[in-house]
C-alpha cells in the first residue's frame, strides 16, 4: 500500500502546503489508474472527486450530435483536473477521458468540501490553488478563442 | 364428402387431396395466391396457382448465419419454418411511387394515381408472421396518420395461417408469446397432420370470409381426437423452441444499459450489412427519394425500404448522429425490444429468428439480451419519458 | 379483414394522403445573413392556408431536388402566409436560396407538437435562443405579444456567433424598445464596432429578471448551447419540468412512419420537436442516441 503523503507533497499542485494540511488531504486520497480510452468523469454526473495527475494524459471533451466528441483541452503529468467539485452545483459539465494509461491521485471532493468548511485556513489554501487553476484555464481559453492562427491573424 | 358450412371458431378436417380446392376457391374469388415456394435453395414467397408449387417434402436447418434446405421423406406442405422473406413484401413493398410531378407554366403540378391493389391471399402465414402483420398495422394504420398505400393493400388480404408443429433452431416465438399457435387475425388457420395413415389438416375458421371460402371446399367437421392431436403437435413445437428470450422488465433493463460495454463487443462483429432489418417482418424504416428525368419535365417521389444500420440514417446537416456501428446496433435492438413498447404498445420482435439466421456473422439477438442481463450495470439512472408528448395541436 | 368490393382507394384527396404536398408560391425572399434566408409562401390555389401552432414545422419540397423539414417562423395568427427561415447548408436549402418570387414549392404539414404557450399563462416566460434557434421561437414571441396580458415577465435572451449573424435585427430592436419585453443579445465574438454584450448566451441568464418559481423556459439552439443553458436555468432555480427544448433529427416523412427521426422512444416529428426537458434529461447527455 503506497503511502500517499510523499506523493501528494511532491505534486506541483500542493507545493508549499503545510504538513498539517497535507495530512488532512491524505485522509481523503486514493490512488487511481485509468486505462487508455476510459472515462474519468461524465457530463451530468455528481462532481465528487478531484484529480492530481501523476502520469499520463486526460482530455476534457464535450460532444455534439453531428460532430461527435469535441476535445477542449488536455491535462497531464503534474497538473490538476476538475474544479466542479468545489463550485456549486457540484456536477461535471464536461466529459474527461484518458488518452493513454493515466495514474492519478483522486481526492474525495465531498470529504474535502466538508473539511474546507470545518477548517477555513485549510479551505483557503485549497481555494487559492483551485482559483489559480481556474484563472489559468480562463486565460488560456480566452487566447484559444482569439483563434490567433486563423484568418483574423 | 359433403361440403359443410361452418362458423367462426369451428374446426374442419381437410384432406391433403382436397387442398387444391382451397386455392381454387380463392382464385375464383379473384385472389392472387402468394405462398411459400422453393427458389435458389431457399423458401421464398411467390405467386402460385397450384398446391404442387408449394415446398412439398422440404424442411430447413437454420443456425447463426446458416440456412439449408433439406429433403425429407414425408411430403409435408409446411415442414419448414420461415425463410429470408416476410409478408411485408406484399403489404409494405420494397419500392413504390408516391406521386409524380410535372413542370407547368405556373411551376409544377403534383398528382397521384388511383390505386387498384390486387386481392391477395397469403397462404402459409405463421403465427409469428401474423403477429408481425398486426404490429405493422399499428405503425401504418392505427396512428394519427394513415398510410393509404398500406391500408389499400391490407384491406384486400386474405390470410391462411399455419400453426407450426415444429419449431426451428432460431425460433423463440414462445418466449415472445406470439406462437406457435396463430393468434387473432387469420381468416383460416391450418395445422398439418401427417402420419403413416393420414395426411390432412385441421382448419380453424377465423372470419366469415374464411367460412365462405371453406364452404366451397370438401371437408368435414373435425372430430375431438383429431383436434386433440393437432393441439398436441402445436404444444410440442412450443416446448421445442431453438432459442429463448427472457423479456422480464426488458424495457428497464435496456434503458439502464445504454452504456453497457457489451455494445462495443457486438459492434466488433456487426458489419452493418442491414440483412437483419431486411428480413425482419416488422422493421419499417423507409426512405423517400426524389427523382427527375433528364429534361426535368417530370419528377417523382418514391418510397424505399431503408435501414437504421446505414451510415446516413441519422444524418442531419454536418454529420450523422449515430456514427459508430455500436450506436446503430444499440439503436436497432433497443428500439425493437424497448422503445417499441412505448411507441406501439407491443414488442417489436415476434421471435421468428430470421435476424439470427441471415446475419452473416450469426449475431444472435437472444444471446445479446442474455449477455446484457448478465452484465447489467447497476446504479445508473433509468431513462423515463413520463409523458409521451406534450402540446399536441 | 378483407372486404369484398373495396378495391379502389384514391389518393388525390390530400386529407387522406399525408405524403402528397400542396402547392405554395414564393411571395418574398429575404436574405438575413450570408447563409440564412427567410421565405414567405402563399398557397397557389388561393386557399385560406393552414393554421399551425408555434414550434410546428412543414416539409418543404423543391421540384426535382428534395424535401426538408423547416420550422415555421411566422405569426400563427396569419394563416395565409407561411414564413420559413433556414440556413443554406444542403442540396435542398441551397436550391431554395436560388428561388425567385413566383417559384413554387411543395408544402406538407404542419407537423410536430408545439411550444407550451398555453401552459405559460400566468407565468414569467424566458426564451433563450442560439443562432438559427430564434427562428422556431419567433412564433412564440408573436403569440405572447398578441395576448400580452396573459403572461408575467417575458424575457428574450438571444446569442449568435457575431453581430453579422443576428437574425431579424429590425424586429429585435423593435422588441427591445417595448416596455413589456426584456430583450438581451450577446455575441461570441465581435469587432470594435459592436457595443453590446460579448459572451456566450448563457452569461445573460444569471442577471435576467424573472421569478424562477413561476417561470417557464423555452430553449432552442445547437445542442451544446441547450445543454449549458438548461444548466444555468437550473442554477437560477427553474425546475426541469418547466424547461422546454427543441430536438432535431433526420426526417423523411414527418408523420412517424419512416423511422428516421427517432430519439429514444420519441419520434421527433410527432412527439417533438419540442420536449419537456425532464422527459429527455437522461437521453440528452448520452452520445449517439
């Protein structure tokens, strides 16, 4: 049974986290593996998990009836996946699928939410990190929208 | 032998030697007779005038993706089960012209011809096929819109049904509760009895028309012993079914398992060849095609059989919704066994087994249902359509 | 069963043959955007026309080319003129784009069910349209406005890709000028000239003025847009059985007999195209159904 504490401590997402907060996290963490093509989460389902990817690649996608699956962006080694677990209504708005064999640490979102509520210092540390991810995604998304490689130049 | 006049529900005994009289009586009334015949090593439906054109002494051996005719010693008339064709070829023809348009000074004019569909007697309709006709009746003549082409043909049909006394290797009408005894809807129903001493048929009268036709044929009232023998033979067929399908809560089972990995598995085998939909007596998907002649002076619209297995069956601008083989097979099976129940109040399968026989890779609908039942997903939400539709004008 | 003498059935009677089109003539053709146009049709025979409800569609036939289902986007109170807005994306619609005044079209219909205008009596109404999705919803707006007193707040949220893709510009501005109609428009992308909202149409929902407890919502647009719109409406507190969406599927007959338009148990041509969301919620997020 792998001890998840060093794995979490070593993951870029949790860099700088106090040891006491790390121990709280470990209580909510499990090791998970996804085979190539396997869904990590599905649109519409309850978002009760948060993933930090150790190895591999996950694509966040949606689908349209005629175009089929439309990939939106990917998350890989060292990155975090999913914030819907922290923002109401706590449901996934997209599908996520492993492109290749992916190892990650899954954190129980429901458990984490409760811990954030109980200990606001812990909650703030988590919220800071998630907020940074969301901001980065938003900015990247805006630039993607600009379609800089297209005709508008 | 006296010609007796009987009423609905009565059972008569018809000797093999008098069978031709039955066909003659129908012919005299203006009926064209469609019956099983042997052609290209299969039992197909064709127009006949004489009983000698029936598959006398033939039987069949069917399996997953296999069909063979074999000769047998007994000169049975109906010693086989069902072949690649179904009676829908007469009621719902593979191709018809819907209307014609001619260019005019104002633009164009649309016209259609008066229909004069022939009176047809369908001879040798099995219980499963009889039920299939009843189901297609629901689709084409019992909804909000009636298909006049179907109705015109349907009104002119005489049905001579046959109760099966032998079940085929792929038959599962007993599971679907559609046979082997012919249910309601026949004019006359026969049970063939052939032993060392006799070759005759117990004939049950289903309608007044059936009684009228039978009145022209030499036969006598069937005694208790013979009707009991007929019942026994039918009961035996019921126990002898080649396949079974557990239809317990099948609607809910399939709704819960739309994402079952079994669909991926069957998709690896399915070729999308459309054989199953073509041989199925109930499948009714059709396409509408518009044509013009080279000068553009006339245009016409035709209706043709189609299949949900084709790539563009679900095409809307930009692409098809059911792109993968998996989604199409899932659509076919889920429609047939589950959605049909909500749409038309019955299953869309009568257990005739044709789809199993004529699938080039032998995909077996009963096996697929069994596999899904055994690997059923738990905990996924069931699809419900609480109201079938709202806001109907 | 088979009767003795009923052998001839005429199909000339339109009422008995739903596959036979009626002739209509093109009165007016308006190009709305670079690929979208509106046709106004009137019956060639001079008949009174048909009555239809908002949400219904007709099958339109172009001589020798083919037939397509197009929603009716006119005023249901006007029977003689049929208004159809569509994009020129396929063989038939591209042929329609080239039609001239006086050209004839075959019309079959009206088919399908309708938007829940009656069910909206006494309620606030939120209409969310994306792109060409405004076309099938326009008859709803006409009907609501014709009996305005029956409804509470009426809100129209409309999103398009760019300002050049907005449909019915003039009408939108007229509606916006009314005091009893709340109209908000947003585009996904714009150039410097646009001073209005920029962002997906769902961003208009959080601030829209309506009472979620007494609101009925009607949504039409690309499926992805509808999925996110429903989520946002839900977040505002509207129950799933008060949200209606429009589904689109391949149609060949329009009368539930060709099998092409099936969507789960429903035939989109007769059980739809309008669906109360809770009845299809499970299917909506499943792929390739």
